[in-house]
């Protein structure tokens, strides 16, 4: 099955939280309410520097994805 790069998620137990799930490496879930990131990968310390750069970009893309989705829903 092919998954989209980003998926929106929510949960009634956390009514103010909105989650964006990043399905490509490095996989993570970001809570846009708190900006907390939960990693779905395990990293070696050697990979850390490269991942910091990739992660920063992916988190910006996740936020842009959310903004785009909200704009689409509001239209």
C-alpha cells in the first residue's frame, strides 16, 4: 500500500491536539498543539547530525501540510 507523506490525526481523549504523522524516513508524529515529536525510528548517534537537518525540514513541511489542509477544509 502506498501511503501519503503526511496524515492528519486527532483523538477525542486529547480534544485540543492535532497530530501530523510523517510516514517517510525519519518517521514521526508531531503534536501541533505542543510541538512535541514522537519518533517512530531508532537512531544511531552517527546519524544524529544528518537527521537534525532532515528533521527540521520535515517538521516545517508537516506544519505547511496542516495549514494547507485547514485552508482546503475552510474553502
